[in-house]
């Protein structure tokens, strides 16, 4: 079974570019299949006596593969107290003495534990069956099930490849072929037939292309290279070792995207409900007023009512009419506009799409699509259904309005108008945006406005309402800054910043006069883009604990050095503040959203002047206008000179020396230490072929494992 599994993995290794695994696994499989004839005595030991595994005891589950013995036993011994790397030099003589004395030390250890009666005993039960391990496994299983409940992989009528986590979908022109991994891997393996192991190479252009290729890459010599942002960051940091002053390099993101603001090529999202919870804290809910006029969020309503099975679209529309009349009486329902051209919410709509269905030409008498959520995730289908539903609602004396963009501003504008006229209003919505807007715009001379959220399944059937008057009184002067707090910390049209949530900014703005001044500036429609960008950059400096004299880029470098000295894991670029240019465009988007909320409009400013650009027919955020790194840093070099040559790295045959660079740790054989051009580190991303160039006696035979 072990050899069968190794054979099954060969094509996968080749297709995904793991050349060393692909070659060594194939050679291993080849030698193992020849074992019965070449070394029958060894084959007998493996098959009948179980010597294919290493055993340190006679326990049933004690067998380990040799690679695990190296990792779990030898490496632990090397790094533990008294081991090879604990205060000892690693010369050849020390290494040999340590290896040759291992069995003697084990005997001494065994004798000492027996004498002191501290002999370690273990159960015959496999460790995976233990209580703590089982508990952890069940917890992991629950987490996996919950994730799949939120990212349904089945019942998708979309035939294209799609990322379950981000919703990113490949088109026919993207050349993404990871669904044909087995076919691609088999083709590469056949090319290796009768080729020496050390001569075998695999071109990147022949390997599979995954959805990662749809994410932004880095440009090197006008060629786009796709690479994981964290890997790119680690490699570029290694290259920067050549420079005496690393600080200026942190003016660049050193990643393909600003990872503190973006994830999976989309804006980072935060839990908007955190702000709502903080504002409602210590405020008692009020009783519902059934006589009040109700303003409903249509976007929430169409998902609230569950469609009857095998009903026509007319029947379903009447379902909504009955639901509204029974639960609320006379209402005003506000829907989003989906056919109004490019919108700054296009980015969020694309992120939410998930599974969808094909376009449907909707008629009243047609039987409704079987999956409600899939149907409504298609923008055209949703727009048609809203038109049909609006017709039947209006025919039954309900007021229906459709926004030219985001419905939140129109919902609040309607509620405020009724309150100004002296009518008590209840706004039924689930969005924190609506609550924030109501608190900001409500005035003492208005009638009471209640904010009511429909209960989720986990909350039972309890309806909770909050009087906006009570919330404003409790919040105090911070109400004046709510629009800025909500927009800067992340909403549908702005990015959240990793590590700086809504409650964090809310707390800081209560304490900082400078943040309050910046909030007022961000709300001023007459500020220029440069003034807004400068103020927004200052917000990042304050939130990251910087001083008055600190620039954001210098603070990035300081935070990096702090991570280097204190981090116990790999350095993560998303934990660094964004660069000043990324912060600049984020600030423009925040200002745009604050002004739209403040004026309760959807078209007061041109988005393309405030952090957005048109990509085809949709608006997308401008992440930054800088390259991932300086051009000189992206064109890095490493040599493959052999130390066995007469003058290792001593002539212009050395690519490092030829380009006026010192050799580094990543260089092939010299490692930047044992050559005539020693110093630091460079990694190559743009090599077409990956493989060794030494002579080798082994050849890869045709058909092994294929």
C-alpha cells in the first residue's frame, strides 16, 4: 500500500513543481520495485519481518519511518540539552564522536532510570485514541463542518473553478488548469523517461496554473511573476541583507498587495457588529411600538422570507406581501439599485457572490428556482425579482423605493423625514451602517426612531428594539465621529486594518484630541486629496503607537525590527502597517464614504478621484501606486558556482560577480561563505528551468508509477 500511494503522488509532485520530490520519489519507487530481484534478502526483511520501519521498543504502535526517526528522535537529541548544537562546535570530529556515542549514552540512560525507579512506561493504546487527542480531533471536525456550512461547495451551477473562501472565479482566458493536475503531471513524468536524475528538469511553463495566478504579481523585466505575498516578503527581506540601510526599502510593501489592508485580492473585512455591540452596551432595549411607521431594509427582507416549494414567482411575491402586512402593517421598503452602473459596492457584491445560477428570464407564472439563495446571488435575477415584488407590494398599498446605489442612505433619509414630521418610526435592518447613520443624523427636535434587528436563529424569536435617543445620549460627543470610526475601521467600501478593530478606534478617539480633529477634517467635503491622504496616514501612525515625529514608513521598519527580535514564528508581513501610499488611497476611500453618509447621497463625489478605478464595468479599489519593491531588488541574482572549481566565484563566470554583487547564502554551492566573492543573499524567481547540473549514474525508467 505504501508503494501504491507513492506512485499515486508522482504526477502531483511533477505538476505542482516539487521537482526534488518528483525525482527522488520516482527513483525510490523504481528501486523498491526492483528490490525482490536485486536484493531478495532485504526484500524478505521488509515484507516478513517488518524491518521497513524503525522500532525503539516492542510496542505494537512503536514503528516509525526512517524520516520520522530523523525528525522526531535524532533532531530532538541534537537540539536538546547535551545535544550537538547546545553550546558545541559542529566540526566533523565532534559530529562523529556524538554519533558513535549515541548507543552508549542510551545504555547509561536506561541504567540510570532503572536504578532510580523512574522507568518511563507507556500504554499500548495508540496516541490518537487518547482522550485529549480525540477531543481536539472532534473540535477540529466541528470547525471544518462550520466552515463548509458557510462556504457551501455543492449545488453550484457554475462550471468554472472557484475559490470557496474568497469567491474568486477563473474564466476561460485565465489558463487555470489545476483541475487537470493528473494529466499535466503524467505528461511531465513521461518527459523524464530515460533521463538521468541530476539532469532531469521541469519547466514552470508546463506546470499547472492555480487560482493564485489570478492574484496580482510582481513585474520583473516586463514579465509578471505570481508568488505568495508572504514568500515574496521573506525573499525580499533576505535580499535586503546586501544593503547597509534597510529602512528605505520599507517605503515599499515588499509584497504583491498591501496585506494589512487586503486579503485574497479583496478588501479585508471586519465584524461590523462589533461597533453595534459597543454602542448598545449598557443601553436597555425598549418595547416595540406597533403603531409606529416601519421602514424596512429590502435587501434583508428578500432573504428573510423563505420561499414555498414549487410555487410560482407570483405566489412568492404574495408571500412577501402577506409577511409584511401581518408583521408590520403599512411600511416603506427600500431596495438596493442593481442596474445603475458602476458602484463603489461592486467590489463587495463580487466578494459575496459565492454560488450562483445562470440568468433566468423571469415571468409571474414560472415556477420559482429551487434554491432561493443561489437565485438571488445573480444580480440580474435579483433585479428582476425586486421589480416583480415591488409591483405587488405597491398594489397592496405599501410604499416601495429603489435606491440608485446603496440603500442604507435612503433608508435613513426616509426614517428621518418621517421623524421630522413628528411620526414615530421603527427601522427594521440588520446592517450596522444603518444604526450608525441614524445615530449620527438624529436630532433632539425629531420624534423617536427605533432601530430593530430581526432575530437570528441562534437568538430565538425575541425581537429587540433600541431607541436612537437613548443610544445617542449614552454615546455622548463620540456620535460626531461615528461616521469616521466606522469607515476607517472597515465597512462595505473600505478595508479593515489587521489588528485595529472598531472598538479599538472607538476607544482611542474618545481619548485623543488629535484623532477628533482628523475626524472633523475627514468629514469636510472641501478638503483636497492631499490633505485627506496626509491626515489618514497620521491616523495609522497614531493607531500603531507612533510618535509625533514618526513617519508611517519609518514606523513600518521599526515594527519589522521589533518582530525580528521578539517573534517566535515566521515573520508575517500583514502584521506590519501599510505603506504611506497604500494608506493614502485607503484614506481617500474613507473620506468618500464619510461624505456620502454625511450627505445621505450616492453620487456626490467622483469615486475615481477618491481611491477607486474603473476595471471594465465595475469599480475596484486602488491598492497602491508603487511597485512591490524597487526594480533593483526585484532583479536579484544568485550563482551556481562549484567549490570544486579552480577559482570558485573568482571570475566573471560567477553571475554574482558579473553583476557586481556579492555571493549570498542562497547561492548554489558556495553559500556566500567559502568562495572568493563572499558576502550576502539573493534568490531567483525568474529561472525557467529548475534542476541540478551534476553527472549522475541513476536514470528514471519509463512508466514508473504512471
